[in-house]
């Protein structure tokens, strides 16, 4: 059982993500999201993938692409911090989006990639020992633990699914 992280295990800006995560075991939540988010995205359909609710906002495909980038980033940080206490650079989502080609792909393709990325990350997350889960490193100039990153990953996905439901659909 992985306990909830303490506030000193994640950056203040990530508290909103961590607070979105319920009290079920985090691995169960991450596993559940793999399929529930995939099914949600597939039901949206490819035809709506290029929709942005307002000029200058990301399209649905770009939101999903951002979720993929973030999922990979959180997992990489967790891997690094589980092995050594190091400092990693920040994640500039807007710069990443400028260089991305998500709108050239189908929403179905992106949904599949998100699901497969989470599936792969679950193998990594399940491999962590209790000691590794408590290991910390620095990301975006803030200390964060491996277990904090698992909660951030789950909460980040919840946040963006909620935005898709409320603003895009």
C-alpha cells in the first residue's frame, strides 16, 4: 500500500493534482485511468479531435498529446529519483507544444499512445520499493518524491479529463 505523499513531497503548484486523487490505492487509480481515459477519448471520436473551445486554446488532440508528454515526464522523473537524488530541468508545456505534431495525428492514435504509455509506466511504478517511493529529487526547482510523482501523474490526468468534459464537450 502506497500512502499519500506529504506536502513536502511535491511542489506547491502540484497540490491541486494531488488533491484530486481520491483515497483508493494509487496503483488501482493509475490502472483504472489507463482504460477509463482511453474509453472516454475513443468516444469523443476523431471528428472532434481538432476542436478548440476558444481561439488560442489547445485542440482536443493537443490536450491528449500534452497528457502523453506529461505522463512520460513524470515517469522519467520517478525513474531517475528512484535511483539517485538528482536535479532535473523543468517541463515547459508551451515550448513542447510548439514543437509537437499532435494535430497531424488521429485522436484514436493519440488515445492508444496514452494507454500504452501508462501501461508501460505501470510496470515501472509497480517495481518501486517502499524506500524508492520515498526517494526525492529536484524537478522544476522543487523537491519531489517518487510517490509524489505517482500522485501527480494521476491527478494531472484527472485534471485534463475534467477540462475536456467541461470546456470541450
